[in-house]
């Protein structure tokens, strides 16, 4: 479940959950309605501003002084989101700190993309193009400000149903980057959306890993089915190979030097996204398939930037019908 999803909240009729006594400042400003999510990141509540009535999502993170205090992921998320103000990036509205808890107050949207696809099925036509376009706009804005998301997946894309605005959320694994790239941890990106260079042990990675994840998300938008549903790293690698063909030095220079690549891997042929074509239908078209080809290239240096992908012919309809889209693509952050 996304950390800001409010859609599947149970209606139990119970009293609203209570905050600790030392969270008085938060309680004075927000009315807590219900708990809507819980996980390793903490607990998320649906709430509303007492002054304006605006609905928000509050992520409560417990401070464990016997361990490391405030989690580094929370500090990083706060630092990055305070510098990321964009229509397609989740808005961090406020931060409250008490003796035992840290509370992050976010804008609250209706549901995440995974829930939307389960309820409504695959996106088609203009809706699909607009949704994909907004995701690329959001990540281009992040990349232009030297921020890697590193955990793009449908659960971390939130949707406002009334306007069909999509925002990228959950920046707990995100980090700023510099050139040249450093060696980063491999414990990033949920398995199904993880780029093959990370799966195969490459020590340095950058913007193109987010582009791979977005390619997986676009395919899932078009079919309502995840593209590479592996249950382990090797299973995910082989599922990628079955769709894109087993790479070699011609398609991916240097692959034989990667730590986890084996010359004995089974040899599969490129399907050119045959299953996606069948599931997505003719309206996805050759342009839609080409977006996947561009995003899901093995050689990470060949994957185009989000800036370039925003100008792909797949999005001509969106560009032609939306002055806002044209302004964004030609705007200062590109």
C-alpha cells in the first residue's frame, strides 16, 4: 500500500485513533480521522486541517533513540521534498516533531495507481497517454534537480480521481546525486521494477534506472498486469530476458563483466513486447510500444532522458490538446 493512499480504508465506526500526549501541536492543527496504512515506514493517517478543512495524509514515524533516532530515510525525504515543488510530485505540507514521533503532513489523494488498475482495469487512449506523460513530467522535474527516486512503482504513484492528476510519492529511498556517479546501495527499487544493471550487480547507476521503472509502469498502465513478476532476483532477470531476449556484448557492451551475469544463462529471443501488444490492444499502437523499447533498453546509456521522452510522438495528442503540457515541456525545468 502506498504511504498516502486513502482508498481502501475500512469503515469500522470506531472512534478516531489517538495520538500521544506529546503530539499536542499536531492535534491542535489537524483532526485525525482514521488509520489508512502501516508498514516499516511507520503509520499513515487520514486527517483534515482544523482551520481550512483540507484533507491530508499524515505519516507518523516513531523515533527510536535506542537505535539510530530519526530514520535517515525520513530525514532524506524531508530534505528532498522541501526542494521539489511540482504538480506531479507529492507535496510535503508540514513537519512536526515531538519527543517520540516525527509527523510528515502530505497532500492526500484518492488512491494509488495499483489500486486504480485493480478497480478500473487497464488505461486506454488519451487517459493512458496523459497518465504516462504526467509520470515523465514528474521524474524529469526530479532529475533536473539531481534527485533519483529509486523506488518508482504503481504503489508510489498517487491519483486524484476527479482531475486524474498523478503524482510521484514516497521519496524515502530517493537521494540527490552528483557527476560522476558514486557507488550506491543495491537495496533499492521494488523487485518487479528494478533495472537489470542493478539486478546483475552493477555498482554505479543513475537516472536511467528511474526510466526503466517508468517503462515497466507504462506497460502496466496499458495492460493492468505487471510486466516482470519475478519472485526472486534471478526469476526477475529471466522474465526480463524472456521478453527482451537474452543480452550479449552486442546489445549490452560490458555485460559479461557484471558480477552476476553468467554466460550459461538460457538464450531467449526478443519478443518485441508481443504480450503487451495483445493485452493493450491496437490503440496502444506502435508509438506506445516504442516508448517501452526506449525505456527498457539493456544498455543504460542508450535509455533516453525523461526530457527526451516527453517529446515522443506517443504524446503528440496530449501536447496538442493541453497548453499546460506544452508549457511544461518547454518550461524552465527542462
